[in-house]
C-alpha cells in the first residue's frame, strides 16, 4: 500500500503534467487552431474533447478501448481539415 509521501509525489507530478497540457492547449487556441484532445485513462477508457478557436469545448465523449482507434482517427481528420471560408476570402 502506498504511503502519504508516495501519494503526494504522484499528485505533484500529475499537477505538473496538467499544467503543461493546459499551456499547450492555450497556445493552440491562441493561434486560432481547432484542437482535438484525447486523454487515455485506466480501465480501457478515453476521454475526447474538441476545443474550437474560441476556446469552447464543442464535443466531449467517453470511449471504450474498442472505439479508441476509430475515435482518434476521426478526430485527427477533423482537426486537419481547413474551413472552406479561408480559401473563399482570398
């Protein structure tokens, strides 16, 4: 069984990862990019979110292990697509 010191160490490390993750997402949003976020968690689950250029979370899903590969592929395709509006304005 883990002691209080071990739990505190994990909490500190996790907090640092969350801070860096948050900073990275903020950079993408500030650059006007749509961002797809996939967080794998224990128990064969993955949390997915789509963050648009305004910072709004437009989609959240909790996937099981069987659906993870398809979800990641779909999210990447959606994030890579550029809106037609940019081409039309030129």
